[in-house]
């Protein structure tokens, strides 16, 4: 396996508080964004149609994109699919037949093609059920990850370091979604579940090198960083390419998943090699003796 040439960081220059301060400050800001959004807007992140309900039309029309929303009585979110004169129009209104009629009467036909290419609608009640299912899935995955960490290391500090890092790896991308307007959907929930797995990989790798392998603490850290950073940066590059390609092609869901995973993996680098490492160093040199 080829490794990135990771420079050996002189961690002795920094105290445990200094190492933990940056990731904890970023986490605090993320939590502030999410809590503030919940108090002001009613939800910590924007809800997509999967969770909020509504209607989605795919239309083929020669009407300019900026004028499409004016054809409907309800507020409409219009985006291009990447295909000429084809757009996806989303509404919070779930009256599918009325919106279909408005599209056919208010938009210009593009040649002989039907104006409404496809249509789907989801009620608010079903969307709330999806919310509960997705939240349950995230909680089960997080609790399962936490249990595995405690089973593997059977010691509080190394295990809780993994849990805190994974929690931060979820909260910071969620705050990023709120700030950038990326809606929470079943697809983006899948991306968040993937982040839990990525976080566990890098954190367990670091803990295992430091606690279970022989050698100096900092040599073990550097060996873990060579492998961990190689894995994470490779994944970040793949997610960035996927996100950019999907954005260019107009595949919004894949673009959202790609950018969320990219942000989450970058967050994981910070949490693993600053927050988790500071807790492990405290445990290794001070916690055991106290």
C-alpha cells in the first residue's frame, strides 16, 4: 500500500488543551448553529421532500428557468437537471393534480414533448414517519458504534474519545448543511451513516496503534497517521470528484452526498489527530497515574 508522505508533527510543542481547543470550538459553533436553527426555524437542518412532504415535477419546457416559478400559484424551487430545457420543480404543496394542471397551462411546450415528464407527491404525515425512521437509524448506528468502541478497548477514556469524535463528525456536517441550504433527505442520511463508519475506522486505527502496539507514543502516532491520512485523503478526493461531477451533470443528490462526505472526512482528520489524540495522550501519561 502506498502512503502519503505525512510529515512527523512535533506534538510535544502543544499541550492537550491546545490540541483539543480547536475541534471543541468548531463543535461548539456547529451546535450553536443547529440549536439556533431549531429555535428560530423549527428544524436544525433544511428538510427535503422526503421528510417535509410536498410535490416534485420534472418538466420539459422552453420557458426560461427564471420564469417557471411564475406559472404556479404555490412557491416553487426550480433547478436544472443538466438536460436542455428540462427542470425539476419542487413545492411544499402536495396537491399534485392542481400543480400538474398549472404546469401544462402556464409553461410553454418544448416541441412535441409532454411538458410534465414525471410527477411525485408525498404527504406531510408520511414525511414525518420518514423523519422518525431516519432518526432511529442514526441513533441505532451511533449507539452500535459506541458499543463496539467500548467492547474493543474496555476502558472509558479511549472509548469515549472515539464517541466524542464521531459525534462531532456528525454535528459539523449537519451545521454545514444548514449554512449552505443542503436539504436533509434519505440520500443525505445515508451519507451521514457512512460518516459514522469512516470516523470509527480512523479513530480505532489511532487507538489501536497507541494502546496495543509497542513503541514510543509519538512513533505510534506517526505510523497511525500515515495509514489513516492516506485512507481519509483518498476518500476525500473521491468524494470531491463525485460531488463536482454530479453538480456539473445536475444530479443534486449525489452532489450533496459528495460534499457532505468531503466536509465530514475533513472534520474527521481534525477530530482524530487533535481531539482524540489529546485525550489518548492525557490517558497514557496522566490519566493512568491519577
